[in-house]
C-alpha cells in the first residue's frame, strides 16, 4: 500500500463549538450538519475537547440533562490528535484503541481537519 498522508484523507469541513455552549446547541449543530463529532475550541481556536454521538448517549444515560448542560461538562478532553503530514499507517494504533475520530491539528493545536474510521474504511475499500 502506498504511503498516504493524513492531509489527503482528512475532512476540512469542521464543525466546532465553544465549551460554554449548551449541550442542546451542540446536538442541534451536529444534527444540522450531519456529523457524528464536534470539535470544542477555546477563544483562540485551539482544540480543547471533542464530543461524539457516544458522548451524548452517556450524558443522557447518566444525567438526564436539561438544556442548560454545558458542553464542557461532558466533552472528551483526553484527545488523540494527528498532524496533516502523518501517514495513514500511523493512524492504525489510535483506531485500534477505539478512537473513531482523530482531529488533525497544526502545531498550536488549532484544528485543520478531521479523519474518521469511515474515511479510513472508504480509502481501504477503494484500494481493493
């Protein structure tokens, strides 16, 4: 298999939200844009969290949330990121550990893309 950089595979249509936004707003934005994850960024645009559909399931199961639940209350903060020059082969370890969305960031942790297991599957399927 040829070496492929993350940059050639990543999505650049990023959906982002602030940590002090309501969970309901994050859910609405995800539904409107048809994505299964949303990046949480600080005022400087740096990545500080990630919310996935799985996080919403856990939130509902554990808290029976109200609209005033803030994004920062349930976002994932232990985020594995990749760089645009990383190779697809380097994504094998995080995806093997259950990560389904890997934000692509620049040196300052500013999101520049997103690569998902769906992207990887589509690439591998196209190679066969």
